[in-house]
C-alpha cells in the first residue's frame, strides 16, 4: 500500500516570515497601547498632551470623568483584543490569506489616517497631536504595503 504525500504545487510560494514579523510588531503595539489605555490613561494623557490639556480631556465633573474612564477602558480592551487576534493571525501560513489580510489592514490604517486628519483636527485640544498620530497611521499602513510589494514580487518573479 503506497502512501500519498502531498507536496505543494510549484505555483504556490512558501509562507512569508515577513508577514509574521509585521503581525507580531503590530500585535505588540496594540497590546501595549491597549493595556496603557485600560490602566494608565491619565499618565498617557499627561505625557502626550501636557497637564493642562490632559485635565480637559479627563473631564471636569465626576460623572464626565467616569464616562471618559469607562470609554477609555473599553477602547483599550478592544485594542488589546485586536493585538491578541493579530498575534493569532501571525501564524497563518496561507499566502492568499496573508495578502488579503495585509490589504485589509492597509485600508484600515489609511482610513484611520483620513478620519484623524478630517475630524480630529477640528478638536482644538487635539489638533496639534493629530498630525503625529496621522503620520503613525501612515507608517503602519506602509509596513503592510511593503509586505504586499514583497509578496507580489515573490509571486510574479
């Protein structure tokens, strides 16, 4: 009785370690940012915006402060969960899925940069910080674009 071994077809390329690296980098960023948002938001606001702006962003009444802390905690939990999902996705070896996922992440980062530029610049206390965050979103999108270019080059060479 002969055993059948399946070998990859000559047209399929091996899974990319570049995809794993980018996913793990984005995962680390999302998990650490999410944890800081959940547990140390006051310190983050003070560090990034200054004491005066941080006091405005944290609310003036106890009710506002509770709502803002709750909102920040849920946003941090969502970001932490996204980081955990990115960690899990980093181990997927299907090259078609990797390209699809990278294109989707590129779209999300570009959309986020556009949203920040058009809407957050209108908030007086956040306008100066918005440019820095928009540049960060574009750099994160460029990491996915570099993977797409690399994978397309490997696929069509």
